[in-house]
């Protein structure tokens, strides 16, 4: 408990303390540090069950949500496609993660198995943190949503991770191509 107090008071910078204070509800700053999360919640909530339709979201179309194509892409999905679309995106990610775990589990060598679990862990952490950040359960740290957020380096990195896993799985089966 003393280490948390020490880190909070002596290690964290003022903008990091502000994000934590807003997350915990100690302070509210809807025009400053809490603006992104507040607008993201409004956008997701305005989507309702079925959403407003592709490119029809008012919060995202009029740029009330900053970084909506990168860090806050999930609020765009929530506003335009609603609860059903958000649930579908989450379900697709969970199926992908389950498939990666199944691939990792059937590997013969320890390295391949550990690599498969590592890929699943990296994807899960990005997936969980991004969505939790968008709906206000975690502080905003700027992690992209895999395969959905705009950005070439993120897309290439996640794709390479998956391709290496697929190549390791192909070698397990004896396919040499």
C-alpha cells in the first residue's frame, strides 16, 4: 500500500495522476483529461441496439471523439453498429483468441506452444485494454485495437505475429512450402 502511494506521489507525472483521478472518480474534467472518454461513452450509448448506420454516427461524423480511427475505434463501432455490432466484434476477437489457443495447444515443441500463448496474450491485452479504455473502465493509454485501428505499424506487427504462428503450425504438420 505504501508503494502505491509513493509511486502516485513521486513517480507519476501530473497528467498521469489526472487520468487516474478521473478514472477513479476523484475528479471530473469533462473538457480536459476526461473529454475523450466522456465523448466515447456518449457515442457508444447513442448507438443503441442496432446503431445509427454506417457513417451516420453524429459523435464520430462531427469529430466530437478525438482519435476515433485509432485509439477510440471501438466507440465508432458502437455508435454506427450499436450493441449488436459491438457484440459481434467482441465475439470475433474471442473466436480468434480461442483459435490461437487451440493452435498453441496442439504444438509439439515447447517453443511453439509458448509462442502461440504469447501471441494470444498480446492480442488479448490489446483487445481488452482498448475496449476497457473506450468504455471508461481503464485509463486512456493509447493502445490500438488489433486489426481494426488505423495504423500501418500495428497492422503489420499483428499480422507478422499471426503469420509466424501459422508457419510454426504448418511445420508441425510437415508441410514444407
